[in-house]
C-alpha cells in the first residue's frame, strides 16, 4: 500500500527538479546531473516534445512553470493524512510536528538535528496554514500535510492567545487520527533539538511515553510511572514530546485529552494552553488500563533544567537526547538561547536540512 502511494507522488516532482534535495533524485530525476541531461540534444528534444505534448493536452495554460506550480499546489491541497502517513511511515512509525509559517526557522533547525540521526524520511510536518504546506512540499515533496480547517494564522503563534489555544487543541485530534490509521507516532514541538536518536529509548510495549516538565532534579534511576500530582493537584507532564503506539490505551488518552479541552474552554484570564488538559487526561486514564511510561529525565530534560542548572548538565554529560527550549517565551529569546548553547544550526549547517538552505 505504501509503495502504491509513493508512486503517486511524482506528479508534483517537475517543479522540484532544480532543488538539491536528495528527494529530487528519488522522485524520478535522472541519475546523471540534470544539467547534462538538458544540454544533451536528446534531452533537449525530449523536453521540447514534453512541452508540445502539454500544450496539446492542456491548452491555454500559460507558462509551463505556473502550470507546474499550480498543479502541485492543488495536489497538496488534496493530500490527505492517510496518504501522507503512508508515505512517511518507516517500520509503522511516524515522527510529527505541527507548525505555522512563522515557525519555519525552528522547523528547519529541528529538522537538521533529526537528519543527523537519519530519521528525516519518517517526518511528517502538519502544516497549520497553506503557506507552510506549499513551502515545505515544494522544498521536500510529500512531507507536509494540512488537516482542515485551518486555524487563524494571525493569532495562532501568539502564546496564550485564543488562536494559540485553538492551534494547540488540534494536537490530540491529529494524533488520534494517526493512531486510528494504525501508526505509532512521535510528536515533537519544533523548539527542540535532537542530540541523539530518541527511538531506541522507547523501551518496552507501553501505550504512551512522555517527559516531565518539572525542573526539580530526579535521581538517575527514577521510576517510570506517572509522577504524583504537584501543587495544582495535577502533574506537569510536557505535551511537547509524546510517543504513542496505536493501542486502545493510547487512543483512550487522546480522547480524554480532547474531552478535557472541550470541558475547559479557553479564557483570557487563565491563558490556557493544552498542557494542563493533557495532564488531567493522564490523571483520569491512569487507572484505566493505560500503560504509561515516563522517559528518563537525564535523556529528556525540560528546558527549565537543561538551561538553568549547569552543574546538573555537567553531571549528566552526554546523556541528553532531546533538548527543549522552553521555560522562556518569545521568538527572539528562544533563538538567542539556542545560539548561546550552540544549538542554532540553521546558520552554519543549513545545507544539512532536508528543506535545503532557507
Ligand atoms: C520496528 O518496530 C518494532 C516494533 O515497534 C521494533 O521492535 C523494532 O526494533 C523496529 N525496527 C527498527 C529497525 O526500527
Ligand atoms: C489524580 O488527581 C487527583 C487530584 O489531584 C489525585 O488525588 C489523584 O491521586 C490523581 N491520580 C493519579 C493516578 O495520579
Ligand atoms: C542543580 O543540579 C544539582 C546537581 O544535580 C543539584 O544538586 C541541585 O539541587 C540543582 N539545583 C537546583 C536549583 O535545582
């Protein structure tokens, strides 16, 4: 099935041939460099015949380049989650993130770190606006999908705003949808950087794996159960990095998360985000045959620990797997902090990104 679906994608490829992306070769570009193909007489003839043929079958379509770009745009507009998931899945597992256009630099930064672990092929970007859908897919065909309806892009990226809440509340629905398609899924926020491959850390056969957002230092051999509730009566598990297997238990947690979000609608006063609802969902499903696994703190520390406790970082040297740039708000502050810690990769290592240099 996935082979079949992969074969349907090349229709969008012609517009992408100029890109240096490794995917371009995969999508039917000749093995010889494209330029020598085009410069050869046979190649030139072939291109002219193709243009003539297109002119015959698609008269009045104007420039061939607008033809290709608009046909690929409409193709991506109809690209479904089912097809995208089948395309990206490796060994039944997808790595997803959800981004709106202002976050493309963070997506790019995260992707460079994912590519260093050779996991980029199984990444699926859930585009939260059409600009992101088209830009990612034109640079890296097949790796972005948009699940309608589109949230209001003006407000979606302002933390604490109503738009941000609507944007984040889509997360459990998307994840549930992917589980219902039968895939395991790792969700990541894009203000993260991988230092190692996280997949080998998903030990055992649990339904759901998550990380603690509490900055308090735990012993290296801490338990892997849901921690006890904190001051607010609930836990502080991060909704930023979650791994789910397509099991009844994992689906139950996603459904409960959706319910919690519906029961606690956004209000200006509380400046809600989706993390408390996720924690209430974990609290309510913990006793209901859901098998949960808390990932090791040393490998998956909150930003509140990694960026704030130098002696802990020294003690746990080389144990970190994913760094999360949280416990700080603001686009520029996050970038500056990544730069200070040598984790802003887009300037000097842009060529490693599957999106190409942006
Ligand atoms: C594929 O998935 C299975 C089950 O989740 C896992 O045990 C195995 O290690 C995975 N293989 C690779 C190559 O990732
Ligand atoms: C769920 O939350 C309640 C209220 O804070 C708490 O008493 C209970 O222990 C929690 N249950 C679990 C499994 O964490
Ligand atoms: C920082 O880390 C050290 C070493 O792990 C720990 O003993 C200390 O309590 C931590 N400091 C804070 C403020 O959490």
